């Protein structure tokens, strides 16, 4: 197991349980994500990964357990007590969605500007300063455009800045959504199947992007992914779930060789089992 | 649900098929109209119900349906399937946007000159004031419906709050228009927040029906709270606006006397015209400005995808509330203006039909487009005026027009969206991509 | 207590009428997801057609009340159903896959058309009919002379409602048409792929809703003894409130909601103030939507992320 030093944890999930009526989607799940590392959450379909994500990002209120986020400055935030937009605003957890949720009728640039809403709201004096065109706001807006431009460059969409997000190709939309999440300047970036629907070349580019986010910006990443080539290549730590419980965790190598993981995948879906075993080799 | 509908309309080919369709339509019309048109009932003076037949009218209506179906069917074959009209060639679109760029300034200059050109035509000046009132209401509602994607069917409530605020403050305390105007806006915005706070988490149609109910509640309270509002008799004797304290009348203190010119009642009309024009332009300026601020972008983002907004840390409740309050405030201003212009207000002016009319203006204009809303207000109110002579048929025609316009252009006159910020070039965004909001 | 019992009976009858209209809202909302704003006016048209048919039959010299009632019921149901069908065909079908606001505005426009059509065709004055079904039973007579009355017309309204509700529940749960309707409610594309004629099913939904509204119109005419061109608007909003209160999409819910609104309105008028009875109904709509957006019998909507 890599990294037992508790001080390095950014996210600690402890005995998380989520019930929907009588169905237990996640039971007593505990795991940690390390600072400036990429942690992957994998498992067969219906294992409860997205439910965990929705608990962490405030879309569901957990039935039990705790989720702690430790910021660089030592603040520890109980995510299970925050809800809705406050997770993103106060705890600085950003996320993307399995089925891309961009603002399709707004341009790529506008999408990234919306992501900087809270910072810009403060700078615009909650609209009043902005309405009269105060220089404070104009500077802030210029800074926001610079940040957005920087991210468009990073995800290789600078030439599409003024195109409607809905007009971008699928792979471009995926990258734009990641850029949008990064524009909120998050402490933890949560990605829900970022490689879904991408071809091999796009997957490779995605891996590169995620590694650069980790290495250059030091942002911690938590991702759910089915594409094992991506998971095995970039993850520092992998947590495997099945039927709502954790069945294994460790480095990519440890997980790949774990008989329980292979059984879980074989027991449900042969293609995925094959993917697990082939992945990363 | 975005998949285009499978074209089930079988294009009738040849004369026999054409006649067959027309015959079926005429037969349906015959059944529909048989009792409602063919028989006319009326209560006699003794309360006894009598009836007489109108078979002539029935026959001519059925014949009209028969002829109409043939014409429509022929037109349909001439133009081709209706589904293709969406594909407007890029050249035409850029041409339209070229026209659009110069249309707005041209319209503005023309509007500024209206009192000069039509100085002696009182009717046209009155109509222009009416159109501008609806332009302002349309722009106000556009913030709520067009930008934030919140469906509000009770907008007239805020118009009423503004009108009664000024009417009651002026008649009871003698406060001047210019003090009451901001107060009317603030009060309307306050009511907007009061209503908005509990209901804004509702989605789509539910929000629509709740706002409709709210509009009706306000109207019913105005009717029934006679001690305050005068009930169905309304509030009369509302003071006319002054030129910042100087009355526009025939007295020795009047503006005409002070300027040493001859008094004319047209002065007041012209003054009112410029007041409503200024108010409308203020609405427009603030809206355009707000769109480029984070709050305005958040409104549009909310219309596009509320869940994504929450994931980006945007407080969707306060964002919706600000949109609702902003729209309500403009409605309140317009209401105060309406009260001072009419000098008399009664609950009859604030029915659901008014809300529907303003909403129709916003949707016909193309949601979110300021120019489109102005054009739609001109077309709707102007068209409405044309039918003034046919009092009872007016709403009938208006209803039919609403149905036909929706079928003809569900996205409104100006469907594309202009981006609020750009790096190299602002490109219009096709309406097919722009969402309509869910809440 | 006697006063209460009498108001309870009155509320039940009013509620039955609201419930019949509410079914039309709930079925259409369930299947095409739109508020059929014109439905209240379809109810009004149903009332007018019943009135005119009644007038003709009486002037033809017919005196057998059951025969008259049956003919009036069938004629008004048939013609009003055709109105429902035509409205869907003209105003809603071309917009089925359009932008969400378009059908709603089209429906509002259609509502204006129907209201003013009937004003133009039949005049603005209220149309009364003489009391037609008279008599009733005295259930209880208290010592201070207060009488609880149950009139024949009240019995008829409630029984007709129950019978029709039974028929339509059977139609929706046991027949091919009902199965098609439920399939279209779930997923129109999939239903079409599986051979369901979606257009026809939606048309039938409007036809059934309009036929029930016609029954409500007839009941209203008999119970209150009058119709006018503007009665559709307020009745429509209240019936929609009933549909929401009961849980939109649910047939028993619509009936239950209708009864609840009828009772609330009657008691409010009886104990508080008649002037504010509509305010009470609308306030209840707002309160219900805020605290119980899925209504009494509706299914909770799970937000999918």
C-alpha cells in the first residue's frame, strides 16, 4: 500500500453508507485519497461508484458515515454536512459528469467564465460595482479571461473558444468539461468516467492532461473509470468496489493481480474482466 | 426527445385526395359547429331560454373550412414539407444578422423622432406609448423567461403591484411620481422575492402554474380588499407626472407658462412618451449590462443546465431569486408608469390575459433577444390595435395568432443567441443549441 | 354539526365535478407532459353543448327525463370529444417535438380561442336553464329546524362520477388502449418501436379527457342551472390544482384531489368568506406544490445526475 502517512490524505471516506429506500447502494465504505495523487475508483457496473461520487460532491446526502476533506492550509471540512453548491464553493471540490453537462448554448469561453462565478461575483461587488463598470471588476474579468484562455490552451481548444460548447466534438466536450471544473480552482477534482466514449488517441491525450494537472498544478484527482488502460497508466492508488462494498485497494499492480478483483469482474462481465487483466500491460 | 418527428403527414397527391381531405375537414367542422354556431341561445327578459337557428352562418363556415383546407393543402405542396424550413442557409443568416446590426439603431432613432413626426396625431402617440409599455414589460419578463429560463405566467402581478403602489401612495399621501417610481420597483421586487423564495425550486410547468395562481391571488385580493384598493371600482384621480416638480398643465405654475409657450395637452403626451422610452431603454441597458456580468452569465447557465451550475458552486436559489426580482422590479416600474399615464387603475387591467400577452411577446421575440422582443411587442400590440373595431373578435384572433405563430416559429423571430464574451470573434449561436430551461 | 354535514355533501358534489375535469389534465400531462391550458374551456364547451342539446330536445316535445339525460350526455360527450381531438390535432401535434414553451403558449392561445369563440357564438350573457331534476331526500331534521338535504341531482352527480371513474379505470388498466397509453407515458420512442401507434394513442387521450370534461360540463349545468363562456378558466385552474394535489399522472389521485379541492372550497365559503374562496384554492395549490410537489398519490421524482 502506498502512503500510510495520514497527514498526506486530502480525502478520507469513513464507513460511508447510502441507502435508497430498502436498497443499500453503498455499505460501510472506507477509503482515502492522497494529496497530489490520482486515486481511481473502479468496479463492475452497478458497484455503487457513481453513488459514492454523488455523496462526495453533495448531490446525495449519505445515510451514514463521514467524508472529510483536508485542505492544504489545515482546514478539515465535513463534506457530508455540506450540500448542493456549497461543496464546490466552500470545500473546493469540482466534478464532471458521466453524461457531459456543459452549457451547450454558451461558448467554450463562456463555459469557463461561468465556472469562475463566485470569484467574479465578489469582484463585481455582487453586481453593483460591475454594473457601473468599476475598474476593480474590469481587472478581475480580464484575469478570469486569462485563466480561461490558459485552460483552453491546455485542453487544446483555444481555436474553438468562441464556438458553442454544444457544437464541439464529443472528445472536445469531455476535455472542456474538465477545463471548466479546473477553472473553479479546486482542491480535489472528481471525474466521472472521463474516458467514456473516447477513442484510443483521445484517451491517451486525456491521460496526459490528467498527469499534467497532477504534476504541474498539484491538484488531487479522484476518478471513476472503465477504461482500464487509462486507470492503470495514471493512477497512483486504486480502490475496487463491488456490490456497494470495497473489495480491494492498492497500486495498479497489486489490484491487477488480486484474485478477488478478477473474480468480481468475471462474475459480472467477461469483457470487463478481460479489460482489467489486459489493462496497463 | 430532441429527435425530429417522423413525418406522419401524408402529402395528399392529386385532386381526389385533395378533395377527400377537404371533405373530411368540412365534415369535422360541421359536427363541431353544428350546435355552437347552428343554434344560438339567449336568455329572454323573463329568464326563459330561447333559441333560434343560424344555418346560413353554419353553412358558410363549413364552406370556408372546405375551401381553406384546399388552399392550405395546395400551399403545403407548393412549399414542401414543413420540417425543412429550419435549414436557413448561412448566407441568409448572415444577411439577417447584418440587417439586425443596423435595425436596432435605426429603430431607436426612429422611436426618438416619433413625437416630432407624429406631433399632431394624438392616436399614434398614444399607441406608441402603449407599445413602449409592452416593450418594457417584455424586456422585464425576458430577464426571467429568456435569460434565466424560469417560466412566469403571473408577471402581471408585479405590474399590478407597481401600479397600485404608485396609485395608493400618490392618492393617499400625495407622494410624487418620481419618488414613487423607485418605490414601486422595490415593492414589486420585494413581492418577487417573497413569491420566489418558496417556489423557485419547482420545475418548469409547476413553476408556471404557481406563478399563474399568484397572479390571480393578487388580482382577487385587489378586487376584494375594498377598503384599501377600492375593489372593482379601482383607484381614480391618480396624479399625472410632473416635469421634476413642475406640473404639465394649463396653470400659471405649469411648464408651458414658465417657458412662455402656449399650453397644449400634447406636451404631456410627448413627455409621457419620453418617460416610458427612458424607462424602457434603462431596462434594456441594465439587462444588456447584466448579461455580461457574472450574475447574468449564471442566469443563462441556469437555463442551460442547473445541475452543472450547482457542481460549479453557483447558488442556484439566490441566482433564480435575483432574476425573478429583477424582472419584477421592471414590471413594477412599468406599472407605476401605467398608473400615472391612465390616471385610473382597476383590477380589470391586470388579468391573466395580460400575462399571456407579455409572455407571447417574449416567446415570439425569440427568448433572450432584446431586439426580437421589441419587434414582437410592436407586431403584437400593433396587430391588436388593428382589430380594435371588432371588439369581441379581438381575443379570438389573438388566440388564433398565438397558436399559428407557435406552429410557424416556435423559437421566435430572432432565435440565435449572442455570446457575452469572446476572444477573437463573436459568433451567433444557433437556437437549436440554446436550452429553454427547466425551472 | 348539521351545517357541517350539509356542507360536506355540497363539497363532495363540487369535488366530483372538479375531479372529472382533473382527469383530463392528469392524463394529458402524463402522456405528453404538457399542461393542456385549453382543457377548462373544453369543459365550458361541453356545458354549452349539453345546454343546446337539452333545449332542442325539450322543444321537440320530449318529456321523459331519463331519455333526455341520456341523449344529452351522449351528444355532449361525442361532440366535445371531437373538440378535444381537433384541438390536439391543430394546436399541439405540430409542436410535439418542439421546444417546451411552444405547446404551452399554443395551449394558452387555444384557451383564448375557445373562450372567445363561445362568446362570439353564444353571446356574453349567462345562460340559465330551469331546474330540471328536482326533489331529494331530507336526511336529518334537527330541533332548531335545520335540514340536511340530499337532492336527486347531487345523488346523480356522485353516481355518474363513480360509474364513469370505474369505466375509465377499467379502460386504462385492462384494455389494449390503456396499455398503449401507459407505454407512451413511459417512453414514446420505445413504444413506437414496439408497434404502438403513438399519434392515435395521444389522440385518444385527448378524446377521453374531453369526453369526461363534457360530463363535468353537463353536471355543472344541471347542478348550478347555468353556463357562461368564462366558466372554464377558474374551473380549469381549480381542476388542475386538484390534479396536482392528487399527484399528476394518477387517475385516482385526480379524483381524490378533486374531492379535496371541492371540500376545501365549500368549507372555506361556509365558514370564512365567500369572496376569498378562489384565493383559498390558489393558495392551497401553491402550498401543495411547495411541500408536496408529487401530490398525494404521485410517484416521487428522482433527480438523475
